[in-house]
């Protein structure tokens, strides 16, 4: 035990070894403890991967477990889904009575922080390593942590984030070659740098060859994009595999398995169960290398690699190494194969393993054409499902990552068609993109009214000077942007709502119900597309 002393605070720390550094302390140990002077006002909980809830919480509030459990592996760190104390991945922080922030942040992988009453506890899942501790103003302690992370893991090459048109948030999986070409043509001279084809082009998750909606093939599509003066971009979920794929039948030994030999669940999507590839298996690494080379050879220079959490799920691996180390190894192999000249956007990705390897990282859950979904937010108490409020909330709490890589808050909307956001809500999402300096949209040109197209053009062409005023308010040139409307979490369901919540949770946990919803959604999209 030793005393750490900061400007206005002294506290007891337990660690194997403690070093003083200019910005705070470095602690060494597989488990470290900080004794707080009093109950903190707030706890900063950091979610595991892109989509996982990241926010300041009331430490007395026990968040209801988000539902359904079927989706836990794809929405949070499944190892801690039912952890009783406020907790988070790699880093935790508390707001003290004098408004100073005390931060405990790991400088190694597979680490977790929890708040037990008046004690911050950090631990390594396997082995031991370093921790950074600092106390002071919020922006100062988080940027100091980011500097230490940079020293440990490296950071992205400094290049401006491209302005991206991405196909997901308009056509979803209903994309087709001709529809995309029409959209690309309709963008005219709007200043986009990248046109990115999202989910819907592939044969199956695992079979990364074009399906029959892309008869001319992926190379021809990339050529078409390049001919318009833009960089071709492509979405893949390289570490994921579904039973409907040929890969699943051909290579059962490539799957991550549990100690009983059962494939580890990576969640449920596209109406079926998801599984993970074992990134320590030599044949899987060969497959990933070939896949990256293949898509580069087709002409795609911007790669959105999604559902990357699959590589770090708990399980038994070919090579017995820590799960986040296994993911980082897979990412490194893919980065080397795609080359440093490719732009690598990581999505659905555990944060720390990406540092130094990816150019950009999605820092929140998906946006949607609606602000908040009652079923998902209130009944399922799920802050990771698609929704604009969810996306703003988590992305805003990850701004401190900006010195390490480009932070992607997901796309902004400009359209009124297929969208129920109010003008203020759309503006807030656009402002978030300006704040992150990562600009993207999925709006189809034919869905934009002339003034909306003009707003989009201005958004792409201009960048305000931004200063932070307080936690959620920023000065953008001569206007103030306040994100507070996206910050509250719903009340935990009570009374009759709790009953409805239990029933909805049970239903959402059934694969057949999820499959039914998927098929209904697909039918709706098909109808929409047929009218275009
Ligand atoms: C393509 C999409 C888009 C999108 C990605 C990702 O937790 N969930 O239920 C969940 C479902 C889908 C999802 C994210 C989370 O979307 O973020 O931009 O590429 O895949 O399928």
C-alpha cells in the first residue's frame, strides 16, 4: 500500500510497484486498487467494443441487464454481462466531489475496471501489466491516458478522414449493382472521397464472393467508382461465420470453441446464429491474408472491417494466448496483408486491440432514422441497438480517443424520406460528425430535396473551429452546440412495464422470433427497392 498524491487529493493505492511519471503514476500489477476519499458523484464506464455503452453513470444506479442475452456476445463483453458492480473495459474513472476526475486506465489488453463502493479495482484477466493513474480536469486526465496508450500501442498514421458515402443506412442488405450505380451517378459532384459498398454484396458471411445481385462482379463495381474520381470502399465481417456459408461446412476446425467443444456464440444476426473464426489457427490466418489481398486486387482501398469483436470472444484457441492478444494478432495480419496504403475502418471492434493498427474506429452503436426505439431502449433496456440517441451518447464519451485514430460516429442524415428525426435531431447528428471530423452519409441522392442536398454539400465542404465549453457543450465558430438531449438513460422498467419488458425480453431471446423479424424487414426493403 502506498499514498498517491495529487494537487488536492491523497489516496491509498495497492499495486506490486508504483512509479511516478509527469502526468500521474504508473502502477504495476495483475490487480490494483485505489481507495477513494468518498463515494464518487459519477462513474465513467467504458464499453468493450464500438457498440457497447460508454457513459458517465450514477454509481448508485444498478443498470438493468440489457436484453436479449442472445445478443450479448455482439453487443458487450459477454464475460461481464451480469457483473453486479459498475464496471468497464480497460479504463474507469470517477468524478469526485470537487469535480476532479480520477482515472485508472490499463496499458495492456484484457483488463477491466470496476467500482466497489469507495474503491476502484483494476485487473488483468491473464498475467500482469501496467496501469496509468491521473487526477485532475476531465480533458487533461483523458488526454494523458491517450498519450500513454499511444506510447504503448502506437497510433494511426496522420491522414485526414475521407468523406464517405456508405450504402448501409438507406438500402441495407437490399443493395444491387444497378441501384448502387444509379446512386453513385446521382451524387454528381458532391465532394465525397469514398463510395463504400456495405453489407449485402456477399454470398454469405464467410463466403466473400459477390452474390447474384452483383453479376458484373466486385472489380467492375470498383472500376466504376474509381472512374467517378472516388476511392472504392467495401464492407466485410472477416472474423465472423454463419452456418449458411460454405466456409462453415468446409472448415469446422476453424471455429472458436468452448471447453466442451461447442462453437462459441458470436450473437445472432441476418436471421441466423453467428460464430467466430479462431485467429490463432494458421489456416484461418492464411484465409484472412488471401481475403485482404483479394479485395485489394478488386480495387477496394477503403475497408470497413466489421463484427471484429468475434476475434476476442472467450473460448479455447488453437494457440493458447489471451483473447484480445489473439484479436490483435488477427488485425495485424490483416493490416499487413491489405498494406499501409489501405484505409482501415474497424467496426464492432474492441477498442484497445485496434490501436496502432486501424486508421479509424466506429465509436458508437449504429444510427437509425429514429431517435429512440421504445421497445429496444425501454423494454429491452438495450443502449447498443441502432438508434440515433444511442449513437450520439456513446460516441460523445469516446472523443478522447481522437489523438489515437479517427473516431467514426456513424453516418449523418440529411433526408426526410425514410426518416423520423426532427430537424434538430438531424442537426445534432451532423454536428457530432463535425466534432469527430468524420463525415459520412448513406442518403440516396434521389431521396434528397434540393435544400437538403445543399445542406449536405455545405457539411462536406466546411469544418468549424470547435472548443469544448463543458462536458456536453461545444462552441462551433459562433454557435453553441449542446448534446445534453442525448445523454439520459431510460428509467428501468417498473410495474406493468416490467412485465412487458420480461415478455419482450423472452421473445427477443428466441432465434425464431429474431429470424421472423429479419424476414419481415427484408420483405419491407424488397418492396421499397422494387418501387425505386
Ligand atoms: C451491416 C451493418 C453495418 C453497420 C454496422 C453493423 O447489435 N446489433 O444488433 C447490431 C446489428 C447490426 C449492426 C450493429 C449492431 O450493424 O455497425 O454500420 O455495416 O453491420 O450488417
